């Protein structure tokens, strides 16, 4: 499947929360259920590992070098008490680590941001990047993508009680935050060209700017905004429904890597046996009141 066809693939990414919703209390992940699911994940046989140069390199090294995040409540959050990272992306990472190495804990973590994800792959600092990483043609010129494993759209977050901004159509003349290096600037240029855009290096910096009143709204991936709402701080709300093109999340790999086929085969395996759906339910569905498990996006 080409990058162009991947970008055309559509799927409901997550059960949508109503516009204006403010989740009253953050629901923690069921750590025991998450850990048990990861521990039950498949392990590749020697022939499967040997079929991939990428996987063989990781097997020989004895650990998988991951570029990721640890502050995303629904996707990848480090628990301060036990030091473990849990969430939808974290679960996929740990299952893939187990698939290659037989032990889900054998990964080395490198923190990445929207602006550094390609570079750590180009510099061979990591074996893969799994961090709500949108597949785009520009990025695909520099690196390779496995997946997509998830899709989203853009969303608008405003301060709780804001009645002026009800959707992206109300952003004209407003100060709007987004992340540098993300798909946000391009989305705003297309759907809110009259907005005054302010780019921030991290998701947290953009959220802080909104909470402090330095911007009127924050536009980024809908699932990241849902993630912010799931923390239950009660100081922000969604404005309108998700909008724009479907945004497929991929797993970043080195350019030309045969790891693409290997990772896609792994994704197909856990989608077919129901593991993907169980991971979504534990990481996202149970914590956001979303009961309809989405269909995974089509894979090459």
C-alpha cells in the first residue's frame, strides 16, 4: 500500500465525546488488565525473526530502542509508583518487544517530540518511533512507516465555559495554539486560514498557553485532546466535532527498512486474534466512556 492510499484509508478512531464535554474525573488505566494482556502477547519463532534484517538486529542486540513519549494519558503514560509505561501506544510497543525478544520489558526508551521524531531515526538513535505519529508524504520522504495502526482527525480545545468558539469555523481572528512539527499548522492553514497561529514545541506547552489564556484555542489530533480531557482537570472542553482529513498513525522506521513488513505482519496478527481490540478497550474505551470498539485501519 502506498503512502497516498494509506492517507485515504478511513476508520472511526475512537468513540467521540460530545462537543462541550468536560470529563469530571480522570479514570486511571486498569494496570493489572493491561499487564496481563501484554504478558499474553505472541512471540515470534526463529524463522520469523530471521526473515527480517531489522528484527534480527534487535534480537542480537537484546533490546529494542524505542522513540516514544511517557506523558500521554491514554497512549503512553509512565506510572510514578512502579515506573511502568502504559497506554495504547505503550501496549503496542511492549507487545512488539515481546514478539521479537520474548520479554516485553526489553526496550530502551528515548523521549521524542513532534520536532525530533524523524531525526532520531535518521541518526540511528532508535529502532522505531511509536508516538501517535501521523503518516504524511513529507515524513515518508525521510523515513519509513509501518501501519497505520490507528486513525484520528483534528479537534479544537477551548477553556471550559467558552461559548464563542463552537467549532473550527469560529477560529478566524482568534489566537490558536498548535504543535510545531505536527500536522496542526497545515490543518489550520486549510480549515482556519484567518486564525493567528502560535506554534509550541510540545503538547504540554500548548495546553498551558490555553489554560493561561495566552491563546483562545488549541488545535491538534482529536485523540490527543481527548487524552487531555481524560485527565479530568475540568478546565477545558471540546469545541465541535472532529474535522479534516483522517489522520493515520504509523510506526516510524528507518528509510528502506524491511521492518515495515515485519511490523505490519505483527499488527495483522494482534488485530486478527482480538488483542488490538482488547488493548483499545483497556487503554481508551473504558477510560472515556466509549463503548463501540473501532475497526482497525486497513494494512498493506
